[in-house]
C-alpha cells in the first residue's frame, strides 16, 4: 500500500519538476475557474478577444516597438494579455457582442481549455527557439511541434461548430 502512494508521489514530482508545465496547468485552471465564475457569460467572447489580440499583434508592426523594460518575449506576453483584456472589455460593453449562446456546465470547461491552449500556444510562439528548446518535452510536443502547435489556433472555432450551448 505504501509503495503505491510513493509511486504516485514520484509521478507527480516528475510531472511538476518542470516549472513550465506547472505554469501551463495554472493557465488552464485559471481559464476553467473564469469560465465557471465571472466569465460564464463571456467565455465565447473571450475566445474572440484572444483571436483579435493575436491578429492585432501579427498585423500591426508598430506594436513590436513597444517596450515594458523586459525581454522581447515577455513584452509580447504582456501586450497579448493587455490586448486580450482590452478587447474583452470592449466586446462586453458593445451591444453587438451580447451573449446569445451561453455554454452549459461541461461546455464551459471545454471552451476554457481550448482558450487556455490557444493562449499558451501564442505565448510559446513569442519565445525564441532557444527558450522553446528549454521547455519540457510535454510542452514542446503540445505547443511547439507540428501538427499540435497549429491545432490550438483552430480548435476553439472547431469547438464552436460542434458545441451549440443554450440559446
């Protein structure tokens, strides 16, 4: 009985030995908590806000010149987070983005995980190749290597096709 507990503790220790996996899990858990609390009516809107933030960063080159006194990758992560919050705020205050469809219990978790995966994918794409090579093998498989890396960009939209929510 004691050996089974020790094996499970060793397994958890090996999973969390890399801080990057712990950070990724915190993003997923945070997104799920958001989806079930204050963001329950806005999880779909937050997906579109994240798409808008990623698109803005890709298509507005002057944003690359913004500096928050940090490394370039961290500047982009801060900018992505700020733009996502700004676009989410603008969409929630605009009548065009009223929540017509609100996901129910398990659907909120699915949308939260797809949002978190797309956010992590965007953050990982801002890292230099040297930083990406320092990520754990699990995160490299899910967010750097193909085909999984690009899958995170289309997964939220694909999920919208198959999950309808309560209209």
